C-alpha cells in the first residue's frame, strides 16, 4: 500500500511512530516527531500512504490553500515516512490514524521496517488523565516482551480494552522480530485538546534516554514556560476551573496510578452538582 520514492540507506535505524487522533492527547506525539524532523538536517521524505480512501473524511478532513481568493490546491490525508538522523538514524512515520483496512496498513509498515533493518520501534502518544499542569509529566510505557518492559520501566498497569492502530503496529512488529515500545505521556484531562509542550518534551526526553538520540530540548523548554504562564493566566480569569484544578491536587495524590485516577475522577465528576 505504500508508495516508495526511493529506499534510504540507514544504519540500525529506530522507527518512531506518532499517529494523530485517538491516543495523542495534547498532540504530544505529533509535536515530538516534528521536533525530531526539524533537528535532522538529513531528513528526507521517502514514502507515503494515501489515506483518502482509508479515513472518514468528515472526521479527518482534507485541507486547502487559498491565496487572494483563488483555491490553489487540496491536500488529502496521508501517512508520511521520513528518514533522518539525530545522533542515530531514524525512520519517522506520522499522519492521521486510518479508519479502515488496519491489517493491510500494519502489514505494509511492518514490511517497511523489515526492509530498512529497523532494530527497535517506538510509538509516541499521550493520554488524558487526572493530573495537573503543575506536576511533572509522567510517561508510562508498554512493551512487546517482558525483558524489554523491565528495561523501559514506568510501566502502565494491566489493561484490557479498545486500542489504536499504533499499538496494533507495535504488536505486529514484535511478532516480526522487531521489539516495540509504546511511550504514553499523561496529559491533564482539562488541557488534552490543545498542544502540550510539557508532554512533548517528556516524550522526547524519555525517548532520548532509551535510544541514545541527541535532541535539543531548549525550544520546548521555552515553549513550556510560555505554556504554563498562559495556563495560569487563564485560570486566574476562570476561578471555577482553578477551583477544579485545586480539587484535583487536594483529592488525588500525585503518586497514584493514572488508571486508578481515571475511575476516581469519573466518580468525582458524577458527584458534582450540575452548573446552574
């Protein structure tokens, strides 16, 4: 299914996947991959997967470019494959999560990883959870085998339920002999709909420590400071939201697992009276 312009020559590359949509709260994975791409002078797009027939176009809409009232072009959704290097060779896969034909999409990406001799794969994403922007961003991990899970640490608790294509891909890569790790930043649920520089930074910091890539986090540090100042300014103008944040900090300790907190916050929200 992939359209490959030309195969890059890479040495023991790391595959990094970040799909927009269901499991990327705060656009954390999307931002992290964009930083990797921007800091790789050799970054080159080498393959794509047209998603025009694989997504719900009412949910994942194409974009347009209009200049001086004239429509110049329509850009259809696609997965993009980019080869580059930041301390070590990387293959970056980004774009919207497809709606259809997941097994075929996964198979195509596994074939790509095998063709490029990928040594390990990382999925970057984020989940809304019960925490606040005043706490350090926690990054939980999943892995395709127990030994790897012990190495990456900070594991997500046991889970059985629905999942995304990114996880399906990591499982398929593991079955093909390429170990896979999912890194999931924990984003405050009340900020999950807007870009989160703290979450993107946390993902990149964890990825760098696990893979040996060299990434400059200074731009995200500056964006993080501005982001936190902006959030606090907005809270000052919305005392009802500020009170909710303070209630989270008071009622939900920072050292309680995110999955446990999700259930607790749902009960807490149900117990709150409806606004007048």
